[in-house]
C-alpha cells in the first residue's frame, strides 16, 4: 500500500448535516468536471456523484442511466438510447427518484431533459448536454448541472484504494474492481439459463457491486426492477427487493452480493417466480441450496466472487 497525503482544496458549507463541518481535499487522481449551472457542490452532492459515476463506469460504452439518493442506487438501466434508459431506470423506484441525482453515460438530449425537468432533481451529471437540453434544464432552480470531462472508462482506474478513519486505526483497502468472466462462472442448477438471462445476470452482478451489504437486485431486460441494501441477511434482502418489483419479478433475475446460506432466500425467490439466481456460492450449504433451486426449476449461477460493501 502506498502512503497518502491530502491537501485541502476548500471548506464545504457543511457535511451530512448542518452542524457538521466538512472540507474537500485533493487526491492524486481526480475527475475533471465543470459545474455548468447551480451552486457549488455540497458534501452530499459529491458523495452521490462519486457513487453514480462508479456505477456508470461499468456501462461506459452503451446508453445507460443511474439514479442515486443518499448515496444509494434506486434505479439503473440500459436502453436503445438515453431517453429509453432514463425511463426504465426511473420506473424501478419512482418515489425514491424524486430529489435524487441522475447520471448519464451519453450526452443529455432535449427529449430526456423534458422528462427530467418535470420532477425534482438535485443534480445531473453527463459527459455533455445538447444546447436545447441545457437551456431547458437551466430553468430548474436549485438544480446543479455537472459536465464530466474525464471519460467514464478512465474512472475505473482512478482511486484504486479506499480509506476509512476509525477509532481503531485507519483502514486502507483496494477498491472492488472485480470483473465477472462468463467463461469461468458456474451454472450449478439442472435448469440452464438462456443466453439472454445470462446477459441480464451479468448486468445485475455489475449493479450489485455498488450496493451496500446485504443487498439484492432484481433485473429484467437490462433494467433494475428492485434494489435493496443494508439488510442483515440475503433472505431479507431478496424479500425486500421482491416487494419493490411486485409482479415484475416473474421470470426475472435476482443477484445477491453475498453467499446464500438460507433456504428462506430460495423460497422467497420461488414466491416471486424468479427465473435465475446469481450469487457467489462457496459455503458448506451450497448443495442444499442448489437442490432446492432444482426442485422449483430455478436456474442458478455461482460466481465465486463475493461483493460485500460496508
């Protein structure tokens, strides 16, 4: 691990709450961005923009949209174009999307800007903005418009360590930049997934890397239908995600960031009529879980990669 030194750039208005002081410090590598409209970025804005760009960097080469609230993702989708991706991401959790942060992998066009402008939004980040979209969005008071000049692809190799200061010492770890190779993961169930389901499973796996443990993500056709995080076990995470997805969970894919130990998790997936589960595997109860999935005709992929995030 390398040594760290941080130089203060500026004081922020406040931290997570008005009674908390906060400052922004420089890092060796920082994204190049411009605030095109609105006040300077707050502590909360910077956290949301950091999380949203990490997710979008997973899909830098296709039209993708992510919506973030309180540094937690509430919708991610790919689409034929940015407007399609935005609509699908918004549909995942419309209530949570209000007064959230929205990120785009492609320039924001006028038609999508009309949709965004009709709701409360704290901040928007995109690689560029079409002139008419920029003109329209600037009519929205209180909105912060951020142009990301650093290519999203390059963000994947920036800030490769995470630093957390605790009463027990300073923790430093490598960032979770794990990759999923579909040539190496294992289909462990008797029911085999289709090629389309495998692609959806990989999409779900990329999203869940960025959700706090215990997490579950339900996906269909490259759009999230339900995202839950900060649960204490995989069964609870799955049950919560199914409540968000409702009837949309039929024939969908569910991903978990940690190993599924409990049969309750499989029973919950059965109730939601899930078609495929993708999970790390690797416990002494794997065969028991596989047998139960086989009993109900659910396909299962084990990746061998755990994606816990605290």
